[in-house]
């Protein structure tokens, strides 16, 4: 599958979970993998990427991203900042676009970095950045 080409490592998903989107529809997970997300000066690990062929946009679990990379994310009306937790140094900065926080990058289309959860936990525990594809 072309969607798997940008994943550094991937295996077929053998679990029984799926991804539930905002309208309540469940989407099938086909693979589990990992990759790297790049900014102009830094690279960030993306673990537990779920390949979901029917999803329309890449989504990122901010919680998982922060834990895996030892960073925090600050959201402002005009941009968002990724900061090192120990030093406070800004590791990445991206502007908002069309009222969305977007990270301009090249990442495999239709991947989702998170684990399945209940709809209420989905909204309580995670915030997402929509990716702009190049």
C-alpha cells in the first residue's frame, strides 16, 4: 500500500479495535507503525501510528506526541509552539491556516497517531493538529 511508504517501520494490525471519528463512524485499522515528523531544526518521533486507509486527514495525538518527545505544545490564535520540557526552547513553530493548527510536512496520508478510546475520552484527552499535505 502506498500509504505505508513513509512509515519507518510497520506491521499488519492484528487487533480488533478500529478508529471512531466525530460522526460516530468506525474506520478499519490496517497497520501499526512509526515515523518521524520534521520541523526546520528538529525531528520528532511518532510512535503507535495507526494506518487507517479511509481517514481523510492525518491526526496527531498531542498527548502521545508530548510524552514521546519530552515536549509541550502551546496553542496561540495565530500559531502553535512545540517547546522542550526541560529547557523551554522552542523546537518548532507553525502558523494557523483556515482556523486550524497545521504542521506543514510530508507524512503518509491517512495515518492516525493514537490509540482507540471511547468517544468521551477522545474529546477529553486529545487535541489534534490537522496536517497540510505538500
